[in-house]
């Protein structure tokens, strides 16, 4: 496999990463489990357990990574009496 690395490509990747980090958590559409834990105050283990439960309305599987749809997570948390 041919791998091309140039300054332009590296600068472009860096620019994309910086843009992603500039957006605050409460404005992002999708959060990682770590970001969702920081956003909600729920522990990472508990959040992952909730996301892996069958029929979870806010979890998105991306390969082995679990992503949280923030708007659906907010709606779920508004209705939840206990976590």
C-alpha cells in the first residue's frame, strides 16, 4: 500500500481536528462516551451499560465505538426518573 504524507495533508488533518474541538459539547450532534459522561455527570461505566442495553434510543454503534446522539440523550434524560 502506497502511503503519501505531505505537509498539506497533515495541515488539513490538523485543521479538521481543531475545528472539531472548537465546538462545545452542548452544540455537537454526536458525543463519545467520555464526552457524554462529562456532559451529563454520569459515570462512563454506567453510561456504556445504558448504551449497550437492548433498545437504547440514544446509542449509535460505530464499529466497536459507542456514540451518543446528544438530542436523543437529552430527551431520554428528561423523561428518566432514575439512572
